[in-house]
């Protein structure tokens, strides 16, 4: 097993699923102490799990399988407490982060085939999206398309992301590109107050849920740095 998926930080530990790079396989859930960087093998699971979050209300872990077709919930010893099918076929989630209370915010991508005029079967369109999921009911509260691209031409929600809030303003950091691509791996930052520094930035708006205000953000300059490759999970 060599393929790390979407990680989560609970304030003390970093939780990392490491799986075989194929569906319907297996994975190991690791816990890394953020202070000492000691690595602990927590438990094994009999499927490819490419993302994980800790529900801070219950203390349980929630993971998503290859293509995000199924969710599973475990206690910290690896006992499976529940499993549920993903009701959303809009996108395959790539990374998720915990949102109080008992929710998770996920980004993802779907590759759509193109018309003959746009390249036909040999061409695809990357449809990106963000989704808010209720960890209690396993229902999708809200999902919205997210169409911002990297300099390599990939949708921003193709790989890992991190969303932070400052009052009514949201900032989102993404790393959509693979390190072996011609343009390298770009890490981009989306934030509301960047327009003062980058007045030419294009403004976009998206809504994350009933309890979240509409966040108007403007795209900042994309900088490049090497990060580990993250593929579909």
C-alpha cells in the first residue's frame, strides 16, 4: 500500500488513509502525532479508502471509498459502526475536512466527455465542485460547481484543499496539479481580501450551506511548489 489519501487534523493527531491504488482493495489508517511526528498504525480496512475526517462531536472517524461511492464510520480501534451509500453522483470527492457540528466539506471532480466538435472521446472537461455533507444523516446539504483552474489547466478542486474562515470571509488553498506535469504543481490561494493586492482578479461567489453566508472571493496569483501527487480517491 502506497497511496495516501485526504488527511485530517484533529488538533493533536494527523489521520492518514494509505491504500492500494485500485478500487475494492484495502487500506491502513495511520495516526501521526503532530508534536513528535511519531507514526502509529491505527487499524486496517477491507476497501480502498481515499479520505478521512474525525467527527469531533462523536470522536469517530469517517472515511470515503474509491470514487466516494460509500462512506464508513469507525471508532478509534477500527470497529466499523456504520456504512452508507453516497446519495450524490455529481462528483468524486478528493479531499474532505471537518466542519462543526458533525459535517464535512469536500472537494472533487468529474471528467465529462466532450462533443465531437470539442474533441470527442479523446477529450474531457473537468467539472469541479464543493459539497457539504451531514455526518449524522449522511445526506448532502449543498453542492455547487467550482470552476477555477490552475495554470496547468486543471480545475482547482481536483486534489487537496484547505478552507479557513475569518468572520464572513472564506480562504481556500488548493494544490490541483501533479508534480510531474509540465507546469509543475501549483498551490493556489483563494481569498476575499486579495483584490487590494490583485485588482485584476476575477471575482466569483459560491454558497456552502444554509448556515454559511455567500462568500465573495477573488483569485490571487498562483505560486508553484512541489507537493506529493494525489490522484482520484
